[in-house]
């Protein structure tokens, strides 16, 4: 299939006109739900971005930025994320966003465990879980077993992604210009039709 065009956004983009985003050819958006291990760290625009993106007919996923300092802390982050997600339905995976250099410095086993603990907690609640990471630290700090186990959303800016492993979404630019979004915007290409898989499997609906 041809790659599906998407963007990812957070409160840093401010108010977004998702109708214009959809009209420009974008088909999905991944929205930051929050960060850290407390529900007080919810993204200020999460609810607004979710409701407006859905109303515009876009497929929606979410991500949670990690500051986890231990594997057990990653579970707390997942629990905070679940609380913020509430009973909303998502067409794309829920991603664990791993970017902090001090986390990478703890080594591969540590980073593997963060990803597994967050994603497994999401999966236990009927969510399709994945992780976001840049290509270079992915190859250094995430084992191939873990990289294959969960939905991989990989960042590398330029004309091609230099990664031979499985890729669900490639974030190929952080300087995109998209109608309806003020300033620069992250651009993504999905190589898997997550919406069809998730909606057919009745995933990403909070378990009762």
C-alpha cells in the first residue's frame, strides 16, 4: 500500500484547524496525551485536539512522553496515560515516547524494560501499544526482540529511513508546513493501516 500521511501534535502547536489539516491530504494525527507519571501533566490541548481531529474525520492516535527513572516508574506513566485517555477510542496505537539522553545512558536492558512495562500495561487494558524513538538510539538501546514486539514509530529526518527492522510509522521531518497548523509540524508516514487493524479487532477501547 502507499504510505498514509500523518502529523503529530502537542500543546506547542496551539489551536489547530483540523478541517484544513484533513483537506490538505493528511489522514491521521498522533496527539500528545501528556508526560511523566502524574495525571497533572496532561497536555493542555489533549481533549481539544482529540475532539476536533475526530470531528474533522481524521484517524487519531496518542503518545505519552517518558521521564521514567525506573521500570516501575514506566508502569506509573502508563497508568497516568490510561487515566487521561479515558473512554476515548483511538484508531492508531498509543505510543511510549522515549527520548531522554539520561535514560539511554542507563543502557539497553533498562530501556527495553521501560518500553515493555509501559506497553504491556497498555495492552492489559486492550490498547494497541507502541514506542517512539529516533533511529540511532533505537539501534543502540532497544533490542531487536523488543523492537519487533511493539508498534515502532521511528524518527529520522531526511530523504530515507536508514533502518532495516520493522517500521510502522516514520517521522521524516520536524519542519513540515501543514495548512491549519501554526508554525512547523512533525510529518509522518504510516506503512501499516493501523486503523483497519485496530477497529476490526475492537482494540483501543477501554476494557470494562
